[in-house]
């Protein structure tokens, strides 16, 4: 397997993402808009696959985690209690020469943009997006766009606990958009102002917090490996004591080796009872759990695996990108796990001749019940295979003239390019079997 050179990997993936409809710069016809991106036909599907893989492992396959979808618009009271209004800010410095603004912890004592040493002192910059709910723009109508999904799980802790009749240890999971007015967005979708998170708050008896923390670090690391991330591109990094968030008694980041260095994919934190206690005292509604069996009342500790869906998708694209040679020709291939591939099976009639279409469409209809499919009848078959390889399609099914006689089709596998003839009656079983390997 040929390794794509790291220096240009980023450019190649960004180009591929644009060219094949994964990710477009937002508002491009107006010249673009400040590090915002739109997810095209293949991108929205792949992002959905990343989120589905997370939901399946965190909610569907467990009986101790339930889902939630909370509002994005939220009152200042939530963010005052959570600590975000006072502490959710990054110290910033401005360059007096070129007026660029940078995170103080990202630069030394010279401006990375123009090299000037004439920088302001560091000042706090509030990262939350503020808006007004309703027609009047006064202090009473202030609302914030959530900067994390987590607070929805804390404020709904008792609603969810009582309606789902769960007892700690149990978790609440949520996937959704979050917004941060990042000073230095960049590196494609690694850091954007609007992004998607996949977070789960796991409520536990305080004495069990450390053991669950270790459990979730291991589980979440395994999730990336299971979806095909190479182990050498992943690392676990425990935070130093002086780096911990205001709520955390321990955090370990799961990091990916991006082309510019190691970067966080996900943080697993022991948030203690900080948030539930803060909301209990600020709202006056007790968020304690009453354990009938032991007749005890306590505030659970919370273990939180917090991942970025959009950032994870980018990492999966970077890890999957490869170039090799097939039949003496250079080929670009995304070696995506079939669960993440935006197209899982492509149905390709060998030629555009009308005789092939009815059978090819019948095959498509059957496959669509199980897989995300594409149907492509234009260009030579070799070119169509390359187009599918480039977007990571694991299997191509070719319908040819023999198919009309023998009721069989050719299944081609992306990585090996191996082709086998499969009877139509066995096609679904054959492909499902391949997903199990
Ligand atoms: P960073 O140090 O990179 O700013 P963070 O530690 O503030 O991240 P968390 O608050 O732990 O991030 O958020 C959990 C996850 O959400 C991150 O691991 C990342 O995957 C994702 N995330 C956070 N901020 C952004 C962003 N601006 N753009 C894209 N994804 C983000």
C-alpha cells in the first residue's frame, strides 16, 4: 500500500472533498463565508454514517444509555450556572501592526501573520454566540446558541431518569450542532464556528466514577479502531492538572495524527457532580437521585465522552486516503470501512444499452433495501470503477449481457479489486456476509 506523502495529504483530501461533493466552502458564490462549510451529497451521507455508527454503539447496542435531542437556543441562566458565561473564554492577543487576532496559547511573542512583535496584552474573548429571542433586542431577550450539547443532558437529568426509569449507572446521549465563536478556525473542518458534536453523559454513584472513567476511555478508543482507524494514528493523552477544565477531575483526550500534528478527536472527562449541583442550586430544582433500595439520596458523578462528528469525519477521510497502482495506472482510493462509506454498493450496467437497464434497476431496488447505493451507466466500466474507488465504495455490482442469460452478476471489491461472479439469488446474502468480515 503506497503512503500518500503527508505534506500534500491535506490538499488532496480537501480537493477530493470539493470535487466529489463531500464538503464545499459555504456561500461560495458570494466569495465564501469565514470558515463555514456545506456538506454535499456524499458528505452528508458520510457524516450521517459517522453519527449512526456512534449512536449504534452508544445507544442501540446498550440498555444503559438513552437518547435526547435538546434545544440549541438557550437562556443565559443555563450558561451562568454551567460556568460558561464566566470561564468559557480564550485569552486573545491582537497584532497592532496587521490587526490579526490570535489565541494567546497558540503563539509565542511574534505575530504568526506579519512577524511584528507589537502585540496587545492577552484579553478574554467570550466564545458563545449571543442573540435575541423575540422582536425586542434588550437584556431580557438574550439567548445563546449552545457551545456544547452536554448541558441539555444535565438540565433534563430528572426528566429522562424518571421517564425512562433508569438507575445510575446510566447515560444520556445526544448528537447535534454546537456553536463557538472560535478566534482561529481553520485546518478545513477541524475547527469551525458551527460544528456537530456527539456527547454522552454517564451518571454514576460517586464511588464508581474512576472505574467508569477508565471504562469509557477504553470503549471510545476501541470505537475508532473498530471503524478502521490505524492504531498508529491514534493516541490517548491524559491532561495535566493545570490544563483541566473548571468542572473536571480528570480528562483523557483521544488524539489523531493530523497532517500538522496530533489533534483532539474526543475528550473523555470525569465532570464530577459539578454540573448537576450547579444547576440544582441555580434553578432551585434538586437534581439528586433517590435510590429506593438503599434509601439514599445523592448527586451522581458524570463521566462524559465528548466527540466531534465533523472533526471525526475529517479524520476518517484523512486516514482512508490512499494511492496505489492498478493495472499500471495510478489510482486514488478511500479505504473507508463499509459502514462509513457514503456509497456502499454501486450498480453498474456494463453498457448503456437499453436491454441491460430493467435487470440493473431490479438489482438496484433490491440492494437499496439494505445498502446506500449509486447507479451509474455512463463512461467505460474502468472509469466508473475508479470513480467509485475514489469515494470509497466498497463494492461494485456489474450487470452484463451474460447476466440476462445466467442470472448472475459480477461483484468487485474495492481494496483488492478482486471480481467474482455471484448468482442474483445469493447477491444480498453474499454482500451481507462481506459486511461481517
Ligand atoms: P479544542 O481544544 O480543540 O478547542 P475542546 O477541548 O474545547 O477542543 P471539547 O469542548 O472537549 O473541545 O469538545 C468536544 C469535541 O468537540 C472535541 O474533541 C472536538 O472533536 C469537537 N469540537 C470542539 N470544538 C470544535 C470546533 N470548533 N470545530 C469542530 N469540532 C469541535
